[in-house]
């Protein structure tokens, strides 16, 4: 059998049996040591004159086995771990499927983008303008006064005052600046008042133009009174506008003439004799009891406002005067009676067309609204020599 191999407990040097025999190794504390790591203890010297040999002490086999046991167990554990790892690698390789060699894939290399155009260099900014030299306050004030005196827009004057304020601050001209500014503010306020008044007057005119029936006259009159209160220096102007409107209201209330005959140019279609005995010596028509008439000389529909106006002057012996108008709708004459005319005096007579009643006794209905009014006949009661003068015949609406 081979000799047992042990190792130094300190440096791990291999120790042979001859190393123990030669004193190069020894055993202590149940472990093997080399003489370099743990020197041998000094041997006792032999007595002088003694020839007795010191017996050689061999390390016991049990000590060698104990020193060798730890290292043997570590080696065995390392070999076992390595074997297990090797078996795991082999099993993994054997269990994986065989892979085909990959086919080469053609790759498309994108073209490099065209380089972006380089913008042209920006021009250098112009050098800053030098600050304008400050104007003398006297010149600033002169320009401001010229602008205000020219009657320009007060808003522009106020803006110029704001620009001039820092230039005139702390100078003797500040008081003049305040006066110009205050005057411009007053002018601006008057301008706003004038604009409000113009808008209000335009509203009044619009209402008046659409009020042909006169239903809003009270409202319009009240609005004119309000306008007078806000007119200020334009009060006379507003008062004139109100007077003109009042006149137009009065004119609208007056009937409009549809037909007029004063016999200054002859009988005008009436039967009878024209004589110079009319009102104020003007011509007039004279006729006897048989009467006079005119057909088709005028034409207007009968309305609520249709009126007939005449002037009569009888001689002695003239009795009741009868005015007649033929009605196509009623197929009869509408009649109006005039009594108690004074001989030798002119009397104005006026009545509505609807006052012409049917039948000789005037017990029938009036003329029908909307039917044409286009004829006139006048007769009177009296003896054969009696005469009646007629003047200023007028049909009104």
C-alpha cells in the first residue's frame, strides 16, 4: 500500500512520511504541521557521557486521518456539484429541438434624407434711431392751442393734451394745458348730447310719419316736450320742429278739397246765369225755383269724412232749399233741407254726404259708404220771380 499523504494545517503543504522522520514535519494538537509553520519543540539534551539514542516519534495514523478528512470532504462536495451542473447542461441541450439554419433576410436600407436647406443669414437689425430731441414747452403749447382753436375733433384735442402733459409738467404752461383740456371735455360732452338729441328726434319723426290715423299724437307731443328738456342750446330748433308738427296735425284734421267751383270762369257745368253779385263782389250763379244741377264734374267715394260746402244768398220769396244727390246704390236721391235763409245775406252751409237721406221726407237710409259721389242738384220753394244766388261750391274729404 502507498503511504498516507497529509497536509500542513497552516500552509497546506504536502507532507510525506519521510518529512516526519527527518523532522521536517510533526503532529501537534491532532493536526499535522510543517516545521516552517510550527517549529518542533527543542529536544532535551542527553546527559553528558551518555550514548543513549533519542527514540524517533512517528506521527500517529489517527492524526493524519483527522488532518486529511476536512480536505477530502470539500473535494468530494465540489466534484458532486460539478457533476450535477454538467448533467443539467447535457439534458438542456438534448431536450431543445434542432434549429434550422436561418435564411438570410434582405434588409432595405432607407435612403438618407436630403439635408435641410440652410436658411439665408438674417440681415443685421438696423441701428436704433436716436431719441428725438425734446421740444421746448412753448412750442408744444403753441401746437396744442392751434389744434384746439381750429375747432377740430375734441377727442383728438384730449389725446394731444395727454401727450403734452409730461412735456409741460412743472412749467408755467400747465394752467393753459388744463384750460384747453377742460374746454375739449365740454365740447366732447356737447357732441354726445347732440348725438343723443338727433337720435331722439329721428325716432319722433319716424313715429309721426307712421301715424297717419293720428292715434299716437299724444305720445308724439309728449316726446317733443322731452326733447325740449334735453335740447339745451338747441331748444329753439326743437321748438320749431314741434310747431311744424302741430301745424301738420291741424292740416291733416282739415278736410281736403276734392272739387271747388267759384264761378270765376263761368257756370262750370251748372245751369243758370253767372252774375257779379257773389261774395265780396265776385261772380256767382243765379237761378230760379226750377233749380240748377251739375253731373260728372267731380267724383269721389262716399266716406265718413266726405263733406259738401256751399254759400247761399236768397232774394225775397225764397223758402226751403233742397240739396239732392243721386245714389246709384239706393236708386233714389239723398236729400238735405236748408230752412230760414235770410234774404239779402250770404249764409255758409256745410254737411256730410252721409247726412243726405233717402225719400222726399228724409226718412230713408243715408247714402252707402263707398259708392261714388259725382252729381249735385239744388232746388228751392218760392214764387216764380224769386231767385237764389250760389257761390263757393266745394266737395271735401
